[in-house]
């Protein structure tokens, strides 16, 4: 999940779960410190077939989970 400021489009943080999440967190730390926006992510091309490409191809969530239950489907 990318946390975005609605007024500035700046990415404020990210929540990543799953394999290689630790590696992706390092990349996100640099991007957030540089003031990356959601629009920047949308213009980025995924270059490696891993879970990391989900961050640059994520336009809307597939579903939302609350308390272990899917509550909204795409």
C-alpha cells in the first residue's frame, strides 16, 4: 500500500508484505526521502519480474482486508 498525500500527490510511506519486502523497503526509503509522487510511480517501468513490480503497476487495490476478511473486491 502506498500512502499518498491527497493535496500534493507525494508518497508519505508504504506498507509491503511478502517475499523480498525488506529489499523493496530500502528502495522506497530513498524514493520517499527524494519526494517521489504517486505520478512518478505511475510513470515508472517495472524491470524485474518480482513482487517489487507491484509497486510501479499498482493503480488501485485488488481488494481490501479488514480483520482477516476481504471486505471490498475490485
